[in-house]
């Protein structure tokens, strides 16, 4: 991570790195239909994004229970939380914001939320245009993420693999991460703004692939979706903190 990029740490072992405004090409013209058409998105406001997914220990501290499947071992608290629905994530965020309402980070107050789908891909790409932030070769994925080929059929403690160019960990595999957006089958009706896509469906976007998916699902532009009430041992979340 660049030493010049501001960040702050929370009380639960998390680090949140500043994302500055910019633009990027979202999607992949050579990817699946869900990733098309590629389009330019403008990130217009700065925000801080979690360096890693929310851990079981963080979830336990806020929610007073741990829903995760993979809880064996002394370091299980450092594995990402999973078995949480999109609605569960909303309850977690509500409680976290109530606890944190008077706190200041780097001199500002703010709110915790999920990333939008556009913000997630912007962070994952980290200024690159390749299939993964580390390049186009899936043979290099083992150095950067946990997936079906190397996970040993479970999640792993966060932060063991290489970071992307902006310092973010576990974006390729480990657990897929809920985003704010309703899922639509393509980007035809998406604009160039980073705001969450709205629609009438109960299906929500999650991004990044997981410990049980093949390498293609861990690409920066790959999209996943699930019903908002669904809980899976392959879906967790990553936090955004938005200064007010």
C-alpha cells in the first residue's frame, strides 16, 4: 500500500483505505453477457474501503453471535464471516452506525455502508484493466486469493495473500461480497454514475468469487447474485465508510 494513501484503523482489527475520485471502464466486452456492455463510470466522491472482508470476530462483537460455518481453530475469528444475508448485512450496518455515531475518523464523522457494485469493481481493479488486478493469467491467482483450486474446501484467515496495487486483500476469492445494488442481467440500463442500481427484483449483487468457485468467478468484472434473504457459506461483506 502506498504510504501516501490515507487510512484509519477501527477497534476490531480492520483498516480502511482512502479511495479518491476517478474514472474506469466497468465490465468486460470479452466476459459473460452480465458484464456487458463495458461502460465508463465516474467515481465522484471519496470514500474509505475495508482493506479486508468483515471477520467473524468483528461480526460477533457487533451482533453478539457468529453465524459462520467455518469456526474451527484458534484463529477462526480472523476468517471472514459468511452465512449472512444481504438483510443481515443491513442489520449489522445499522448496529455499527448506532455504536459509531459519535466517532470521528481523521477529523470527520461518517456512516458505514456496503459498497456499490461500481465502487467494488473500481477498488478491485485498482487502476488496472486486466482480468485480475495482478494481470490476465489465472496461474497467478494462487498468490492473490483463495478459490476452489487452493482453499482446501474452506475459508482461510484474512490477509494471507498478496494485496492488489492499492493495498486491498482477499478481493479475488475467499468470500463473495454483498454490494448495495439490485442485480440486473446486464449493464444496458446502467449509467456512468457510481450509485447503486435500483430495480424491482429481490436479487442482490455480490462480487469477487469465493473459496469454492473456479478462477473465472474471481475476476474483477465477474458478477454474482443471490436473493437478499439467502445465506451462503461463500458470501460475506466488506465495509465502506463514507465521510459526511
